[in-house]
């Protein structure tokens, strides 16, 4: 991973789960571009929780 990326732990969690940003964006009902821009800054606690919940649900659907 490059340098000190914002939300590096969330990025790694999604990667380890085999979940892509476009899938999370689709799950949230937003564009992939919006999701990518959102990840450029540190997410709030609420956003982080929502992100992790989405990853978990998408991971379950893939299983």
C-alpha cells in the first residue's frame, strides 16, 4: 500500500473479504467515483461502521 493512505484498515478489510469498492457503492446506492472520493479522507465512526457492515453483508452473500 502506498504511504499513509486514509482508511488503510478499511481498504485492507474489504480486500481480505474479496469485496470491491464498486460493490460497496452499489450496496449503498452511490457511484463508484463517490465511494473512491469518500475514501480519500478519514471516515467518521458512523461511516466506518456502515462500511464494515456493508463488507460483512457482501462477504456473506458471496459465500
